[in-house]
């Protein structure tokens, strides 16, 4: 038991884990432990806390003092707070972490690219293992269903190019060159680039969501248990469908972009469709070839990034949403970077 005498807390009897609740609360200035009986580690911990708070403990027997010293040595002490790093070191550390994270990301993308190529070679060697129905389904989802939005977008881009080009070229009396502006811009760059961006936003998110939800429900683990290869079932049909359909979508984008530019040129500049076609015939076919050559590469980038993000989804819905948005951003960014590299390459080789 414990009682207050002359401002001191006098302990008598046993101070064990079952009697701690009977002690008065607050901090004591002085503790008299001369009448203390049994003392366990819980009681010793209480006395150590009072001592660290500034209380004076008197009357402890040698045995009790040894127990207090043993408990004090066994108590964990918090690690000292690390000294704050200088600003320039924090900046370098952050940059280093981001560089390492980027290198790990590129390594994982290379791994998934290799898995796709390995699955493709296996499908060529063993056609019976290839799922044609799945390929047709994903061609419909990624290609056919994207035709309306791609066509409308490209048509409006052609209209905007014709309108803005006519406004600028009219100042120099070179309105007829608006056909060259529209044709080269749409066929070489804007048609396939904007189509790839739309497909990246539309399909990369769909790939991540579909594969990620299957991983959350442990369907991919069930596939492996049944002896099915997820690369053959999930990655190969989706990426191959993109490679097949994106050049077709690029061609649709080119045609509708030229159509929009021709209509606006007719309205704004009075360039008749026959004159537009005649001027269009002078444009080198190489511009269209340059644009369409990019399509399979863009498709491969979008498919690999989408499948990689889907396979990285965790067990919760928050991870699915995070990886979906990350896949869209990464796919669009990668497509733009690839287009810039293509532009430099074709400029160097003279195409």
C-alpha cells in the first residue's frame, strides 16, 4: 500500500504488477521505500520512472537497488535523432533515389518486353498455344471501339490546322501552301502522335485495371496453379492487339485529319477539293510512311507499360487506382519521348 506523509510517498507491503493500480497518480517529490516488501520488474519500472522525473527514493534495500539497476540497464533507450543534412546533400540524395528508381523501372520494362518476345516466339513455334479468340477480342476493344474518338479528334485537328494556317499564310499570299502544312503535319507527326496519346490514355488504363483486378482476386496465381502461362494468356494477346490495331488507327487518323483540313480550306480559302487533292499529290509518300512506322513502336511501349503496371498492383483498391493513373502518365510520357527520338533520327537520316 502507499500513503502520503509529510509530502513524501511512503510505500509499504508489496510493489508488484497487481498493486500498481492502487498507487496515487502524479509525480512524488520523495519516495520512502524502507517498508517495501516484494518488488518485481513492474514495480521497479515505476520507481525508475519516478526517479527520472526527479523524485528522491530513500530506504531501498540492497536487493531492491540491484533489481532497479538491472531493469534500468535492460530498458530500451531511444536512438538519437540524426543530425539534419545540409540542403545540398538532401537535394543530391533525392536526385539519387529518383535516378535509382527510374533505372529499376526501366529494368522491369525490359523484363516485360522480353517476356512478350518470349511468349511471341513460343506462339510461333506452338501455334496451338496461341489464343486467337483473345486476340480478336482485344483488337475490338483497343482498335474498333477507339475509331470514333480517333476520327473526331483528327478531323478537328485538321480543321484547326487549316484555319490557323490560312490566317498566317494569307498575310504572304501563300494560301495554297496550307495544303502542304496540313498534309505534312498530319501524316508525319500529329496524326499518329495524337492517336497514340488517345490510345495510351484509353488502353493503358484498361490494361492496368483488367490485369490488376485479376491479380487482386488472385486469378493469376490460380492460372499458374492450373499450369497456364500468364504471359501467353494475358500479356501476349493484349500487346499484340495494340501492335495490329494502332497502325490502322493511325491511318484512320490521317484520312480524317486530311478530310477536316480539306473542308476548312474549302470554306476559309476557297481551295476546292479537286485542287486540294492535286496539291496533296505533290506531297511525298515518305511523310505518311514515316508516321506509320512509328505506330508499332508506340503500341509496344503502351502495351508493355500497361501490362507492367497491372502486374504491379497490390491487394487493395488504392493500389489499383494508383497504378492505373501511373500507367497512363508513363505511357503518354514515353510516347512523346519516343516521338521526339524518331524525329531526331529521321532528321539525321534525311527522311
